[in-house]
């Protein structure tokens, strides 16, 4: 359009057409280009909506298909702070499968979930561990509302206690009744949450933390130093989510774009650390 516009305007000028007419012509051509762009945008949106519709149809029962929380039910297409479809598929954070299975076989008295979002882990643990009480924290009221609904839907509301903000003093003052677990995804708040003021109360507690060194590169070194005398640790690293595609029969007929919708969990590499207490409980 631009290549044609300049010679055409030059021709109009040389033929004696008034500037008023030329300006009108320019406005018309610009309007045409603008409307063409809008049409292309609308076509792209329609294509994306069709992809989403196809994916929704695959997970219409809103039940987690695979993985460590297989069978857990979701409310209609609600996820908070992370992608929904990997959770429904069961590929979400599957790198933690071995750790989660170990957790579910351990006789924890209580679990603290810091940053519970819509309740994927809080409700999932409560479903699999029939005796444990889960204390779920999130400072977003909407997330807590969704998590409460999830707990009710999965019939574990009587064993999940919801609270808003979990601070360092919360962990310092918490009355653990036995060997416990802290599951933490607090988006870079790790340094403030775990410190010398509460470590003495966490001696018998295992702690699984999603690390956020991208927000603060001091987080991992700080935590390793803090827990080096009281806990052993294991580092887990995420894999490219598309390497998981071959594991799920539901994905075999999807295009690459649709696979991205189903599998994409995050923008980059993620790490977790599992601190296990050095104290052997009798």
C-alpha cells in the first residue's frame, strides 16, 4: 500500500488536484488499511477461540486426567495464577511426581500450603492423605474464594483451613503437632518467610519450596545456608513442557499451537528444593 500511495499522490499533485482532495484520498486509504488490519485481528481471534473451544471439549468433565492428583475436580475453567489445562491434563509440575508420591506416603500431622492459589495442591493433598489437616494461605481474596469452592467440590472442606497472609511469625508461632510439611510457592517472598526467627520451630518439618531466583538471585544460596545444619536437600529442575507431549494420548491429534495451550506452564526454567528434616522421629 505504501509503495503505491506515494506515486499516486505525486500523480494527483502534477495533475492539479487540490490539497483538500488529496487529504481526503489519504484519509480514505488510511481508513481502508485500518479496517483491513481489524479484519485480520478478528480472524486471528476467531482462530484462537476455535482452538480454545477444541481444547475445552477434550476436558469437558473438568477432572484431572493423569498425575499425582488424578481424579480431582475443577470448577468450570478456573485457575489462579497459572495455566489450567496442564493441571486438568495432569502434566502440571510432573517433575515433582516422585517427591509428591513420597509426601503422600508420609504420615504428616499437618501441611501448610503457602500461596495456595485456587487450591491445586491444598485440595490435592487433602484428597490423597485422609488424616492430614491442610492449612492453606493466599493473600489474594479471589484465590481463596476459588480454593474454598474447590475444597467443597472435592469433599475435603472439613480438612482444609483457609487463611490470608502467612508471615515469618506465622511459622514461628504455628503449633505443629508432629512431623509436618510446608509447601511453598510465594513468588519471591522466601527470604522474608524463612529466617532465623522461625527455623527452630521447623526442625521436624519437611519443606518443599518453588524457588524464584529470577526475582531475587539471593534466594537459593540464602535458603541452602539457612537449612544446611537442620535439613538435607534435593534440587529439582523443570523440563521443557513439550517433551511431555508423547506421554498423553489425548494430545496426539492436536496441532503445535493447541499443544502449547495444553502444555505451557511457564515462560522459563523452574527449580524446586525439597528440604527434609535431619531429625528422625520415633
